[in-house]
C-alpha cells in the first residue's frame, strides 16, 4: 500500500519514474497476476480492476454495488457536475447534456466548427516555419469549446480563461494539503476564479435571452438555462456553471491531448499520414471551393477515424476513472469492502494481446467492421457513465485533421521528446514541429 498517507499516489498519476501510469499498473498486474489488485492513492485504498471482465463489472453495476466517485479533492472542485453526480441527479443531468451533444444535435454545428478550425490555422499556423503543436492544439480545442458551450469570443478573453485552466489542470489530481503554494491549492483558487467568470457569463446570458438578443439553442449555456428536465425542473445556476466548467475542461484538455498524440503519431508514421491525406483530398474535391464541411463529409472520414481510434488505443488521453463501492461484495475471489474506491484502467485492456494481437503494432484496421470486442476498447468509458462528449470529440478531431492534413505536412523537431502523464499526456517541450505547407 506504499507510504503512509501518500501511498502510491505519485506512481499512480505518473509523476515519478520513466514508465508513468501505464508502466506502474502493468507491473502491478504482472506482479500479482490477478483480475484485481489493491494500492493506496490520495490516502485511500484503491482496487484496480483489470481486463474486459473488470470493465464490464464496473460499467454494468452502477447504483447496484457501486457509484461513480472521484477523490474528495476533485469532487469539491467540480461540485454538482455530471462526473461527480450519482443516482437520479446524474440521470437527469446526463439526459440534458446528451440532448445537446447527440449526433442529431451536433450536425448543425459542423460548419461552425469548420470555420473555427480554418480561422485557427490562418491565425496560428499560416506563414510559420515552426509551431509548438501542443500549445496550438490547446488554443484550437479551447476556442471551439468556448464557442459551442458558452459563445465566449475574443482571443484575449479566451486566453484569460485558458491561463486559469492550465493552473486548474496541473493541480487537479493532488493531495488537498491546504498549504498555500502547492499545486492543488492553486488549482482550487483557479477553479473558483473560473466559476466566478462563468457566473458572469450566465447572468449576462439570462438578460440577453429575456431581451431576445440570444437564442435558446445557440450553445450549451443557453440550452441549460432554458430547458427543463423530465420532472419539469431546471438546473440551478450553480449546476449550470459546474457543468459548463466540466465541458470546458474536457474540451480544453482531453481533446487537445488526443490531438497531441495524433499529430505525433502521424509525424512518426508517414504511411498513415498519406492515407489520411488521400481520403481528405477526395472529400475536398467533391465540394465547391471554400464550401464548409457538413455531416455527410464526416461520415466519409472512416479511415481517418480508424487511425484516431488506434492512437487512442496505444496513447489514451484518459487513463480511467473511479467508482465507490456502496456495499461489500466479492469479485474474482477477493472480498472488497463497502466505501472502497474502485478504478477501471484503459491500460489494462488496450495493450492485452488476447484482445489486440501484437498490441505494440500500430494497426488502424483493428477498427474495420464491428471493431474490437465489447469492453476491450474503452477510451470513452462505457455503460451508463460513458463520456457524453464522445461524438463532440469525434467531430472536433475530424474537422481539425481535415484542415490540418490538407494544408500541411510536418516533422518532429525533437523525435525523442518524452510524453508524460500529468494527469493527461503532456509533451515536455510542447511538441515543436517543422511545418511544410502543401503547394
């Protein structure tokens, strides 16, 4: 169980050692050779479930033997947001968010997202010989999240919020020691500042809606303010702000981390880059000059999405999430007490040869046809707690790749640059690349 209080927290979040979280969990699984093992994280015992059977058990037993949970330090920051909510509250919140994020609802935003991607490349990539890819991908992902979730416009305004988000993310998964200057202490202050700014946006939007200057469906903020749940109730202002914060967090970091790894893999694997380029050029040639992307165009990007899926298999942006046992239960021959924290790990299935033959090999064809077996490929989780932003992330990534690949080829300036988990993939030097525009 590691050291007192700290346990094995640092190894678990990949903050120490050269192998990071993936190597730490892999070594533990090999050492114990079981379907579940225990460690101590953030001062609490943690049961790590391994393989597809473990994923299925955790995804299928919500509100029966377990509920979703996060370390108390994280839960206090996100408050009433969907990732923290449980029971009926979680069901109502998820249904509201999914109504806005489902494919049918996102179709009308594809052209708007394409405009954001084009403007981003014109502003931050055009005319550059060298680009710090990770920084620019974060700028794109956050600009898109700000636009679709809260209609926050303006480079300066977004930069202010993005600076707070950087502090917020760096200290999110840390011990709540209440010591000024620590990463988590700074993260709490940054989260409080973000919520104050979002509350200002909410108050201004409510006035704009009442005066007819804003549309009820123009973005997620308007939608949550004007849409009732099945019981006829509306989210409180605090709930709206907490959930907008969650969606901006996901848009700012999980998507940009995934794009980071896609850009890195495509630089290292020119064959797959060229195949994507071929697919994207065919789509572009079927359209009028300057015509924006639409939903049907995205449906044609099958090979591109297969490559992205394979990137998420070998280099996932999220290592897994947490549950809490609400009763004693037995699993795989072990007794797990009530109130223990449970964890499903992406790493324990994505690199298993029994699910993915030659797991170290990069092979997008794994996702042809029906794709991998159930519960083996879980970058977005599964079951009733599956990430509601899955479809948004797909559109966001495909729209940028369509524009990026058609306009540029690139190469890594530091081929051996390390990627570490903190708690998501981070390039130590920002992944600087040489950019070569297509003629």
